């Protein structure tokens, strides 16, 4: 329907106007009814056929207003095939012989077809295409043509809706364009090529899709070619320079002025070689994005001279190009934001200390491409009194703001902890007091731990507090393990009772034991519960408990099941043997 896309969401005014124009220029009479049979809209062809103004029909019951028997009397509703199709929500094609009452009182015999309208899984009514077959000897041909027009229009609307939905599921440019090629070929074209403009002013042919799928050999080695200079009038160059969409036919099927200009640049040469190689007979090239901001070009090719593209195809492909351009622009913006956030995180992950015979290892794994950046971090530093501080934390949120908040907590916590010998819970209490006053962090989880003891000889004691964070895992000699559930308090940012202090926990650390601190990305996988993740982590950790510390960390990350959308921070401490 005009004003809404195939996915049911409101569309920009330009797109709304485009689809309204398609319906208004349709030569066949079109009527849209809601699930109850009330008329929602008619096009000008329907007004002419029925001799009624659209405003007079809108909101009326279609059966009561129009449907009559051959004597002009109103039929019972149970005998109305349109109402039956509405009740069954089924497509009806080529229904003949029904009589409709015109506004001037005359009856017209019609042939009609109807297709259900569905948005977001909800039935919205029917689109009814009908024609006057009274005394028309060519009615059969017209019915076939109008039915084909309706089916073609429905296919185009469905294709645009599918492209909008599929491209909206990823923020990764290459994946989005690969999905686009699979949708366009072979439903709309035999070949599809996408060229993108780079920030350097060069053009990059990123993908070519053909009947057998992606065709890397025709992508020109994915090389970056300079944009052509002025005077190069090839369709691709003109579109990339902000020109209008171009419809081109082979010189044997179109006037000579419609053929591409001779190649005058490496870009033109690459494109024309592609067209010759695939034996193009009809080509559409449209900009990706708007005229004011062209991010690239989409070229669709047909190779059958009997089925060239038409102007209606240009309108549809131009609409697709606008949508793809928005997706690419969003993906590029996201990529820049993600790069900044990841650089911020990695720069804060300072080299780990190695006090005495204690050994530390850590890993940070960004979220998969296409997911948002998180606020996970780890830290380890020696305190003024000789103890070793261990920190693992996760700022709530998945964007650049969360990464910036992580940087704030990282610095503040170091400052609060460095020269204080008080228990970890007291340090985190002061951090919680500072949180709303001097940071932008709404909420975060973390563990602050102190490892006390002589760095060479021990004995060693672990003191810690947890602000709503997953429990540390302790691996001890003999193949034993335990999650340290004690010391658990509320997350940072949650209101606490007045005068209440955060809990602390204390535990002797046996020689040759290993302590693992981690963020929830290591144990939480979509579709799996937390207990399953904890069991999996314990099992994998015990498998490599005697391996070098770096190997242990690498294996824990490598054995994460697929499907994770979160980043992961992991900090491991190993005590020496006696």
C-alpha cells in the first residue's frame, strides 16, 4: 500500500509518492478492501469503470455498494465470491461473470482477480484487479494481461520488501551486498554488479553475482580504480558522478545514442569488458544513495533480447538503490564508530605486570563483525603496599558511550585502589559513590580482587568483592575446581541501603592453582542459559588446567560455541608450585 513498505513500516515521502504513482498509472481498475470488505482505496481506472468517485466509495461495503445479480438486485452476502476469498484469505484469479452496479445505474459484467495483502504477518485485506468484459471479444487477452500486471506488481513489491528486510539484518557491507546479489539474481536480472566509492576518490568493484552465484573473476581483482575524469560519458561514470539512472539496450535493439560511450578510463574499460563478457542485451545502472550523496552504483544485466528492462524496472531498481545506499552509509558510520571504540579498549589494556613468580595472562576478543562494541575490560596492577590488584568489568551498553564509560571506570578505579589498604568492598563502595557524580556510566558489573602474599614464596590470599559480576573460577591441583560465589553484591549504579557496605570474601590460594576472571560474553550464548555456559567453561578449563597460561586462555576462547554477539575479556592468574 502507498505509505508503507513491504515490511509494514512507514516509508519516506519520496518512496510513498513513487508507489502511489505506480498504482494511479496502472491501466487496470484496482480496488483495495479491508478484511471486512470495506473499500479502502481505488485507482482512477476503477473510478472510470464504476462511474463513481473514489471519495464516494471509500469506507463503503464493496458487496453492498457494487455486487448485483443479472437483474440488478443485491445478492446475499454468502453468495459473494469476494467475501468468500476474504474469509479464506486466498488468492483468486480470473473470476468471471459478476455484475457490478455503476454510479449511473448501469450494470457492468466484470472479470476480477484478488491477492491477499499481508504486512508483519498480519492480514490487511485484498487487492482486487478487475476489468469490464461486457460484450468484449478480447476479454480473455485482457484478463491475462491484467492478471500478469497484478502478479508483476506484487512480485516487485515483494522483492523490495525482502531486500529491505534482509539488508536491515546486517551492518557488515560485504555481507549486505552478497545478500543483495542473491535476491536480485535471477528474480530481476541475470547479472548484478556493485561498485562503491572509497574515501580516497577511487572506485572499488566489490561484487559480481551471476546465475551460478558470486563471480570473483569478473570483479576485476577487487582493485581500486580512479574515478574517471570529465568527458567520460559511460553510464557507470555518469551515475557515480551524480547522474540519473541509465537504461541501456544493445545497439541491435536500441538507437545508437542509447549505447555506452567508448571507454575513456580504466573504470569504463572494466565495466564495458564485464558487459561484453556476460553478453548483455539490456542494462540498468542506478546510484546507491541519493543524488546528493552517491556511495556507489548498482548495475543489473539481462542477456535475453526478448526480455529487456523497461521504464518500470528502472523505477523499482532506483528505489532499491536508494535503500542499499542507506544501508551502506549506516554500515560505514557504524564501522568508524566500532573502530574508535575498539582502539579505545585496546589502548587501555596495558601490559600485564609479572610480580615475582606469579604469572598473568589476558585476552580481549571484540564482538563479531556486525555486532555492537561492548564495554568489557580487564586490568592488573601492583598496589602501593605490594599486593596485586585484579580487575574484570563490564559497562552496561553496547556502543561508543559504553566504551567511553569503561575508560572512565578504568582510570578512577586505579586511582582509588592504588594507595589504599582497605578491603576491596570499601574501594568499590567509593567507586559507586563517584559513579553518578563524575562519570557517564549508568550501570556496570565488576570484580576487584587483591592477591596478598610474598610474590616469590607466598603464601597467597585472595580478597575480593563482586558487583553483580559472574563468579571467578578457581582451578586447584588434583583436577578440582570451584566457582567463588562469595562476596557478591549489587551491580554498580543500583541503589543500595543507606549505610550498607559491600561484602568482601577471603580465600587462601593453593600453590599451582589458577584463577580465572571473565566477562559474561564467555558464558552467555543466545539460546543457551547461564548454567549451561558455566558448566561448559568449567569443563574446558579443567581440560587445559595444566597447559601454559597463554594456551589455556586461547583454548577457552577457541572453544566458545558459535552465535556469540558480545565481546569477551579474560584475565588469568597462576601461582607457582612450591
